[in-house]
């Protein structure tokens, strides 16, 4: 019996929890780095969802066998790609969130 393992779910859950804890912290002295990282995590999760949807449109070539290892590997690639896109400016959502939260913090 195969136990389903969704690496994307695990990675995204960790990012969400980390970001939520940073933003939920009642201490209003959050460093700009913490806020920036939290907003980039939210954007990375959104971008990851986009990449995953686009990935499904790629036709199967049959070159590689479809199994759980392939799925885990693809999930890691998608996650790393989404994090890099978010870190390098992404769609601009992280910056808008950062500016809004910074205003509210002051």
C-alpha cells in the first residue's frame, strides 16, 4: 500500500506557518527582513500554485517513469522555482504586502 506524500503540501504548510507566526506576533517591532521574508513566502506559495497548474499542461513524453520519486522531485523543483521568482521581484505582490504591513506597523 502506497502512502501518498505531497511534498508541495508539506513545504507550503511550513511556509504558511512561519509567515503567519511572524505577522501574527504581537510585538510590533518586526524587523524589515522578517516582514520581507514573510511576504515573499506568501507570494512564493501563490506562484507555486501557478507553476503547478502550468506544469500539468505539459504533455507527457514517456521518457521518464511516473512514480512517487518523480512527483517529489517535480514538487521540489516547482517550490525552488517559485521561491526564486518571489525573491527576485515576482509579481509584485510581496512588495505591495510589505508596504501595506509596514504602514500599519508605524
